């Protein structure tokens, strides 16, 4: 799959950024009952948009959203519970998603096998991403007294499946939309090609 045309690229970028904004701001996400879609946005961005600059732009959007949301609560960004030295590891966590999607992009087609493969790639990327961000927060965040491996594993088991399942749900919806749009586009262009 090649990088899409400029108008399609910007439309996809805008749609994915809007999804991140709507779900990453906790007050919007809670009001809409939508869990955070950021992990899926990074995977789908890598899958569809692929450019390194796109990754940097989405990373900037994610940090800007966090900054605005924390400031809106009347708190200092650097004094917030979630912003610790581990916050820097979100770069690696999101890179695992973006570049996992980018790696799978040449294989993406509308066949059930290719779509299932994209979902499996999303599962692997989401698991790696969660492990990076969770391990960084647990071991480097300074929020746990006497951190130990047994407690860390119990927290991974407690939260990991939820984060990965949420990410896969968004990815599945994105892939279904991709398949529908691709097939509708192919159906529209087929009669024109036959007439030419």
C-alpha cells in the first residue's frame, strides 16, 4: 500500500487526530463513553499514513492534548500524577504502534486474510506498546513504594488486556471502514474503466 494522495492523506490525518482529541480528553471521552483511542490512532496512522513526519505530528498532538487537559484542571503539567520521567517512554510506546502499522502497510488489502493479518499486527504492536509504557511508569514513575516484579506482573495482568482489547476494537472498526471504502471505490471505478 502506497502513501495515499495528499487530499486523502490530510483527510485521514484529520479524522484520526479528531478521534484522538475526542477520546484522549477525559471529560470528552467520559461524556461520550469512549475509551482512549490513542494507541489505535498511532497504529492506524502508521498503517495508512506511514510518513515519519506524520508520527511526529501525532506525537505532538498527543502531548498537546495532555498539556491542555492538565492545565484545564488547574494543575501544573510536570506535577501531574501521570507525568513522571516515564512519560518520555511514550515516544517508544507509540513508535511500536506506528512502525508496527507501517511494517504491515505493504501487505494491507481488502481480503479477509490480509485484514486479519493487520489485526494480528495490531495485537502485537498494542501488547509491546502497553508493556513499554506500563513498565516505564511502574519502574521509573516513582509512584509505587518498594516496586517488585510480582506486583508489576499483577498490574500488567490487571490492565494489559483492557488496553489491548480497547485498541483492537478501534483497529477492527478502522479496518472494516477501510475495507468498505476500498470496495465501494473499486465498484465505482470499475464501470468507468470498462467504458474507457
